[in-house]
């Protein structure tokens, strides 16, 4: 999303701001106070404003100096105002900043990929647990996106190698840049393709955060639906949210053999249907909750 068409002239009726609001501020605390008001519809207005200010000042968002009144140049004030406008419109903060953190690792994030979410860290944690006693693990990730999951796994396990697949060439390029930034391109092979079709060889695990939203789901936040890639969100296979999970259950054993397993993220209330399908397909399956108590990840393995 660009803002070139938005005319934000300070202290004029045309801009939509009163003279006492953001545009009149010339120091950081005033900007933060006014931005918090402008971002009242955000889940965390103060935090969003602080992230934006840190970005403009090229500081870490945890820097204690952000709690003091810092002077800003006119160009910095303009940049802060423009970025705040974008956030107020509902654009995800990660896209505005161009980066996000996942499992403690910084990643480039663009509108070509989903914004990594905290609940997906359970996928990494359980994956590391399952691979704990496996020397030189080889895994496949389906739907690599920004590379968040495979980068976290590979950084935690220096002996891990992976094949990472995505249908989107734009997502593949984002993942490639992130892998390069983390010096992991020699251990992670990126492949453009659909599901497990491009995979050959024997691996220890298939891991995936597949599309699991049903089109028109009222629980899907409007700003997520408007800004994040639909192909990474919406189940266009069976259109009930479980299509990709079924496809992965049907095909994973070809890539991992009888001793490997499949680990998948799912949405609220979907775990029982996935576990049932896995059992009907001749496997054993279980799920684990995220910090909110939602059964978030399903593990499938041979009997």
C-alpha cells in the first residue's frame, strides 16, 4: 500500500487534523501521544506508535531512550505521520516496518507473505522436541512464506537440513533473502511448487502452516483479509478449512517413510476433524494448544 495519494498537510482543515494534534508536535513524546489517539482502533495503539517511532529514529523498539522526549527533524516528523496514517488504515505494522520478529529472529516481511504470528512458534517448539534425538535431521516445509519456521528450526539445530516449498514465486524470493541474511542458504533448498509434489528422498519430518481459513469466515480480521496474501490464508481445495491438511496427510508418508511424521498448524476447532481424518487414514494423531488454549498444532505419525 502506498500513501502517495494522501495529502497530509500539517495544521490544516484539509488534512483532517486539528492544530493541537500530531502535526503540531515537534518532539517524540508529543508524537507518541497524538499517534496513540489516532491509532485507537489498533489492538495496541501505544505499542504500535512506539514501534513506528523506533523505526523512524533507527532505534530498537525496546530502547529506553524512546521513553524520553527526543527531538525530531521535519523529515522524521513527516515520515512518522505517513507511517501512522498507514497503520491507522489497517495496514499490518510488519508491512509498514518491512520486518518482524519470530522466535527471536528478525525477518524481512512484505505483502507477498503472511506476517509471522506468535502462535506459530508452537509449530517450531514441537518440531524441535520431536527432532531432539534425531541426528542430522532432514525436514520438508510446505508453504515456506517468509521462511520464519524453517529459519527458526535451522538456527536452533545447526545439523538440520531442509527443503522448503512455496507456490508463490514472490514468497520464495522473500524467503531467499531471509535465508541469506541468516546464512542458511547452504542448508535450506527453496523450491517453487505445489504441496509435496516437488519432493524426493527420505526425510524425518514434514512441517506446515497451510491455508486453513474458510472463505468469508467472520472470525478473519478485516485488515488481515484486506492486506495479507489470500493464497496463504484461504483453503481453496476443499473449502472447509481442512483441504490442505487432508492433502498433506495423504502424501506425507511418501516423503518420510514409516518412521517420519507430519506436523501442521490449524485453526480454532479444526483439530478434531484433522485428527479424525488421520486416524481414518491409518495413522495416529494428537494435538497441542497454544498459549490461548486453542488446539493449534496437530502431529500425525504411523501406528
